[in-house]
């Protein structure tokens, strides 16, 4: 229990039908959770997309059908280029190594996080690692951090449970039997699929997250 995505299968759907009208039936928190993946698509593949998302003062005021179509295209292009997830496709995992650990942790509490809320934490932490290891500029790190905190708020991670959180990062199926490898950003809109890191790096990134203060508008 408490684990997510420890099993996986490779099966393509015959067809994907998306009707954005159903979005209006979603609670705002669920919509925001899905929005985390849209932000991720901009961060890993499309800088202009990210800047256009983050320039809106209200995250909800988006042209959702257009965003979904664009995001599906990005994901499809990445998956088609690497169907068995051997390299490039790993960039879709940006924010998810730490994000899944955070998500698993909160699943065992009375206040579970939605997937996207945990991934937002992961993207901030992994943007920090990108600044430290793969050339993301300090300016870009700051922009990503502020934007994600602005949309998702700040989650209180219990510092005393960091070792367990990190242990969960290692149990992430994407790292099974392998060295600790994360998808990191080299710039906004550009990602590297397999960057070797240590547990100390990950711990440092969680501290970076916790040091951020939430500036309410
Ligand atoms: Zn996800």
C-alpha cells in the first residue's frame, strides 16, 4: 500500500476522444490538478507555451480546449518518438520522481493531495535540481517556483519524514533496478531525460522547496 505506479503496461489505446465540455463539471481543485501536467508540457517541450500560461494573472482564465489539444500533441509526439520509454519519453516524468514520493506520503494522511498538487511540489524541487545540475538559469528557476506556488500554494512537508520520502523516490518504478535518474530541465522548454543524481541532491531540493515563502497576492 501507499505506492503508486509500481506496475506498468505498454498498451496503446485504439483511439482517444476528448470533450473539453466535461471540464465544466469538474471541481476547481481537480481542474487545477490536471493543469499541473499542462504546465509540465510547457516546461519540458515548449517555452512559448509555458510563458503564455504563466503570464495570465488568473490561472483559470485559459482557453481549455486549445490547451488540451496542444498538450495532447506534445505528449503524443514524445510518446511516439519513444514508445517503450527508453529515453526521451522519460522527460514526461519531470516533477514525478519527487512528486510521486510526496503523493504517496500524503495518501497515508487524512489530507491526501491530488496528483497534480504533488507534482507541482515535485516540479519546484526538480527545477531546483535543474538549476544545480543541468544549466537552468536562476531566473528561470525563480519564475517556475513563483508561478507554481502562486497556482498551487505551498504544501507543508514534514522535515522529519524526509528520509522516508526519499526512500519512496527510490521505489519509484522508473528507478527500479537503476541508478537514481531524473528528467531535468536545461532551460524552460528543454529537458534531459536521464540525469544521475544522489539522495543528497534530492534531500537538498526538498529543503529548497521548504525554504520558499508563499507571497499571497
Ligand atoms: Zn502526472
